[in-house]
C-alpha cells in the first residue's frame, strides 16, 4: 500500500513539476518576445534619431552649395574676392575642408576654378574627369559623392555638390563643398544603440563609409565581416529593419535611406 502511495506521490509530483516547467517555459518565452519587441522599438527610435543627426550634419553644407549655385548665376564673379569670401565662410566650420565653384569650360580652354584658400589648378587639370563634377552635371539636385582622395589636402573626403544651371537650363558649372570623412566618422562613431553597439554608414554595395577602424573605410565590406547578415546584402535598397538570432549573438540592424541623396 505504501509503495502505491509513494508511486502516486512521485507521479503527482512529477506532473506538477512538468506543469510548472511548461508554464515557466511559456512565461519565459513570452518575456523574451516582449524584451525583443521592446529592444526593437527602442532601436528603431534610436535609428530615427541617428538619421536626423546625420542629415542635420549634411544639411548646412547642402544649403550652402544651393545658395552658391544661385549666387554664381546672378553675380559678376571676381576670382580673388570670391576665393576670400569662400574661405571666410568655412573658417569656423571644422568639418568643411573646401568650398569651390568650377565653371563648365575646361581649364586648358580658359575655364575657371574658384577655390577657398586660393588654390588654382593648372591648365592640365581636367574637371570632366572628376566624379563630383560629372555627378553634379548629370543629376538634378544635391549630390553626395563616394569618398575620394582630395588632391590639394591629400585627405579622404566626400563632396556635397550641385550643378549650376543657366536661365535656359544649360549646364554652367558646379558648386561643391568637401567634407572630411574623419569628421563624419567621429560623429557616427558616437551613435551607439547599446554599450557594445557600433554604427556605420555604408555605400550601396555595403562598403564602409565610416568605421571606428578608419583603415576599413572603402577597403572592407560590412557583409563580409557580419556574415550573419550577409543574406540581407541585396536588400539594401529601401527601408529595412532586421532583428535576428544568428551565430555570435542577437543582431539588430537597420537602415534609413536619405530621400534626397539616396
């Protein structure tokens, strides 16, 4: 009799423990889902803030080149005065390395290049081989170029530029502002969604445009480093938010595409 009671007690205890375990697992899973949902909501809010921060950083030089595109089509340009004015405007702007205007005429045919600080290229300088000149000529609105090595300063920069148009709509040249990529790198590096988090700007192919390790800029691909997210590489062309379990941890990644520059 005692043996049967003991078996019943063991059986009942096992059932209770199993029920508690099942309930605990269900509660734990619900809590994990809630935590992940909250993390995703908080991260999405941080992404929006980061996007606004970066857009604000780029907004001032974008407005400046728009203003000068209007100015150069409605003023008589004097080389020395314009170069001095350019330099005064950027003296208190540590992120801006240069402000300039290049007309549509090649240098070896008498063209002009107005550059802050007084640098003037010689007749062998080919405006039409420079990506910032080509992009501004061929596209409407503000253009942000891929980073490149600036000749006068030997620094890695990105150019914010716009094509200048005559009243009849024909191309008259380009106004541009060079921004130090290190300054943008410092800004983005401070944006962290968590204590161990990192933030980057990538180009459309996934190459780093900013990275805490500056040597990786343009030389390393984000998706080669973060293998767990490589399946999303071809999705970087619209709004995207990812939260996924993968080898090495729980990843949250997001992107916001600038509506004006892409």
